[in-house]
C-alpha cells in the first residue's frame, strides 16, 4: 500500500511539474491560481513521507545503500532545477533548459528506483 501511494504521488508530481513548466513557458495565468501553488507542495510532502516510510520498512538507507544515496542526490538536483525552471531563470532558454534537465533527472530517479542500481537505466551500459 505504501509503495503504491509513493508511486502514485511520484506520477502526480511529475505530471504537475510537467504542466506547470508548460504554463511558465507560455506565460499562462494558470500559474497564479491558488491551487497551483498549494497542491504540488501537498503531494510532494506525501511523496517524501512515503519515501521515508519505505526506507524504514525495507531497511535500506541513504549513505548506507548506494542506490538510495544516488536517489537522494538526484532528488536535490531535481528540486534545484525545478526551482530554476519555475521561478529563478530569467530567460526562456534558461527556463527551458532547467525544465528539460529536471524532467531527465526525474526519469533517472525512477530508473534508479526500478533497477535499485546507482546508475539506473545506465547500469546495463556500465556492465
């Protein structure tokens, strides 16, 4: 159940980030809607809470298990890129590059979770 909530929250997080990125690129007034500023934070709190609960339940932890350490660092990169894309970047190109980079990092995080390997989808190319 916990894993399913985590996966569903991750899907919602990705979808909301993708849509908000499109809205920012287009200068949409949707970004000013109250729910757009609140719902992603609520969902990401659920995502983080289930992540912590899952690490405890499976007995694997960042800085002990390499794949979770990589996921944690990639999460920090994703958050920083997301902030750059949605709030800090001054140019359209800067926003676009940060947004696309964040999406790629998110997919990398998913691949690390699926493979439980620090290199994620790149693992098969590394061996």
